[in-house]
């Protein structure tokens, strides 16, 4: 009767401990802390003062100590485990180390087992994967484990194995994600650097258009942001701005820099550059949509008299319209071989005069609106203003911009 009562008491204690353990391993604590507490629960259940928990390092074929109880100077302790031993282990089943004496697994690790005063080893398996082991020292109460105790240990071991497995999987996945992120960022940098280098090469061909591509890219970004384009789309039009004149690399430098009036044939030659830009860029698989389309059509006009395809309004995308106005505005506000630069006031009036024929009404007015906001200091990262000569009267320009954009809605 007394024994039955004792057994019942022990059973209740074990159930309570298992509940504790279940709560521990599913808690939000870090894996090291979870494993430490779990080990304390196990050693408490079976009255084992010394114990260690190991995780399996498959690259080194070693069990490496994660946490221990009651053992001094155990840091760095590891146990050699060859594949043949793993195959011989019974999953999550306690293993009497003394029975292993005289076999190579014991001999190979005799020093570690002695230091840990290990009597029992429980190999931890999550499904079929060997993930670690628990080493238990001598028990205070009795030397061996009852059948029921072994069953309880098995349950405990499977719970700890799954926790370890999930955490190592998580780490692996996290590392992989971080690695991919790094690779992607590196690639992006290389990509951007290459494109910037191309833009510099394009602008270097024409002495009067230094940084033209860069400014066009910035102006285009200003409009795209004002239109609330998504970040990736904004990046796309920035790239298109940088590369829009790449075809000029093929055009004769003498022709691009020729000061006097060009012949009809020479004009035709220069007009080839958007098509050449397209031919070059269409071979590249860009991560941004429509870059090649924007580039090819940046000299198209709303009225269909542009080039190379003489496209008319409904066939022109917003990106094309943005590049067209950004490109022309920069051409007007910088000195060219064939004419002096226009003042900001005159350039804005010129764009305004060409609304509905050369430039799109809405897109150009958005451009005016951003400039207006930048002058008023309403935009954090100004994209247009920093590139303009500062010799204009802000009041006059603002009044002009306000009158042009008075009825704008977008
Ligand atoms: Fe161009």
C-alpha cells in the first residue's frame, strides 16, 4: 500500500515536471536559457546532481557542450561521435555508459566522460536527425533507472530534441537569409556603381552635358516621388535617367560637340541615339520594369512628332513623359554648344509653352509643383533645386509656378 502511494506520488511529481518542461521549451526564452532550465528540470526529476547537455555539430562530428549542472571547468568539453555510433544509438533512449566500456566510442571519449562523471547518455533525435545528447551523472537515490523512469526520460528527450532541432533550423535559415541579403546588397552596389560609371562615360562624351544624365535622373525621381510611385519604380526611373543617353556612346564625339548648325544628315545621325540606347539596354535583364521603354522614347512628343517611333499621347507612359520633360528642362537650363543657357524663368515659360504639344500637361505641372515645394522648403530631400543656378528671384519663380499649377490635380 505504502509502495503504491509512493509510486503515485512519484508519478504525479513526474507529470508536474513534464508540464514544467513543456512550458520551458515552448517559452519565448533564448535557446541557451531554455536548455539550461530544461536540464535543471530533468536533473531534479531524477535526482542527478551532475549533468550536461550537448548539441551535435555535424561538420565536426562532435557533441559540443551547451550547458551543464554541477560540473566545474566543463566549458569547451566535446564528445567525438562518428556516424557509425549515431547509427547504433537508439533514439531518445537512455544509454548506460558503463555498458559501453571496452568499445571505441567510450575509449575515444573516456576523458570527457570522466570529467562529466557521466553514467547515462541519452542521444537526442528529432525525427531521424541526431541533434544532441544529454549526459547524466550518478543518481543520488538509486543507481539505475526503472522502466517507467526510462519512459519518462524518453518523453523528456524527445521534447528537448525537437526544441534543439527547431532552434538549429531557425539559426540555419536565419543565417541563409542574412547571407542572401548581403549578397543582394553587394549586387545592388555593383549594379549601381556600374550604371553610375556608364552615366559618367555618357556625359563625358559631350563636354557641355557633364552630369546631364545624373540631373535628369534626379529630376525624374522628384516627379515620380510626387506622384507617389513605389520605391522600386522610383529606382527604375532613376536608372532610366542615368542611362537614357547611353546610345550617344556610339555617336561620333565631333558631331555631339559640333558648335555650328548641323546638316539634316547630322541631325538624323544624332537622332539615332534613343534607338541605340534601346538596342544596348534591351540585352540587359533589369530588375526594374520599363527602363528600356522609358529610355527609347524620351524624345517622343505628345503630338506624335517626336522620335524614334512618333508615338502619340495615349501610347506614352508616365515614365516616358517624366524623362522627356526632365531631359528637356536640363538641356534648357545648361549651356549647350548651339546656344546659351536659359534663365530658370525662361526655361519654365518655355516648358509651359510646349504643354500639350511636346510635353504632357499633367506630368510637367507635377514637375513645376515639386520645384515650387522645393523652393518653399517643403521637401526634405530636394532633387531639382540643388542643381539649379541660384541667381533667380524665388518670389518671381514661385508666382510663375503658382499660376501654372493653379488648377492642377493629381
Ligand atoms: Fe537624349
